[in-house]
């Protein structure tokens, strides 16, 4: 299995069919906080998360869904969109609130990365809490070419997403124990992400707080509990998986 890493959706090459050298799997990461929130939403019983790059498309799709079975989650600039049920905090998606419901979600960065690799045959989302579960799923499916896509911040590099990309790559290497399975890194970005993980894996929360987006969140208010949740390595075994274009479920 060859793993390549792209810092943002803007850095992702055009997706070709896997038969023509394109990826057979993609893993989208937005540690602070979209993919952490997606994982916890499904863990707590949400029926699905349907991702949108823009709010107008989200509103139109949500309006066609039964009101009692939907929630709108919108985040811009780290804060909840006014009038929406949820922002982008993994702590807010409690079982009492999200159980059995579809969450229509649009965030500043993460949902754009999902859109960039929507056509890849196997699309998963990862965060630090489920990094080993995601790596194990990639190996179980026999994936040969994997693209990990970070979300960054409005097109710029993101330290925390690279940390999680390295965490997934490290877990894949650790899980590939059979002699016929090998894991290699497809670009320098993946190698740098793995080195970052090796540097910070004993203190992930400090890394998240040191990152520019971590600093931005701290400037918006007290997000201590969010940081602790997002930094909790291997606290989940759920693997969010695209089951239809833009629809993520615990498949």
C-alpha cells in the first residue's frame, strides 16, 4: 500500500480511475474539528452526515428531509452559523440530540476536502481518535494507492491535519504485519507527516494547541474540552465511510 498526503483540497490532483493509476482509497482529515465531529456523531447514533461545500446547497437538501429527522450543522471561521442546530464541536453531538438523525454539515475547510475526492472508490474520514481503525480498514480492503487529504485553513497548511496524516500512516505500518503486505510513502509530504507524528505522538494536545488553528480556537473562547476530545488517540473504532456521494455513514 502506497500512501500519499496532500495538505489541502487545493493540492489534490484530478482524480483518475484506479485502473489508470488513480487512488483506490482516500482518507479525509480535519482534526479541528470536522472529521472528529463526524466520527463522534456516528458513534452517538446519527443516521448519516451529508456534507456540503456551501450553505445554500445544504439548506436546499435539508429542506427536503423530514424536519424531525434532520439537523443542520454549519461552521464558518470556527463559529456556528447563526440559526443552525450545530456548529462543529464533537462535544455537541450527544446521543440524545443526534440519535437517528441525518446531519447536514458544511464547515470552513473539511467539507471542501470531502468534495475533492468524492469520486474515489473508497472514501473514509479520519481523526486522531479513530486513526488505527481507519488504517485497519484500508488494509482489510487491500487498498493499493491511498490519498490522505488534509483540510488546512482556507487553502493554507495545517499542522494538526498533518499530525493525523502521520498518525494514520504510522498505524498502517504497525498493522501491516503479514509478510506480503507492505506500506510505503508516495511523496515527501507523507514522509514529513510521519516525522511530525513521531515527534508529537506522546503529546498530541500540545501540538493541536500550538497549531495556528488551535490558536485561533483559543482566541474564540474556552475550547479545552474540544481539544482533549480531538487529541484523544485511538479512543474510537468507528470508520466513517462514504456510502453515496457526499453521504458519510458508519459502514
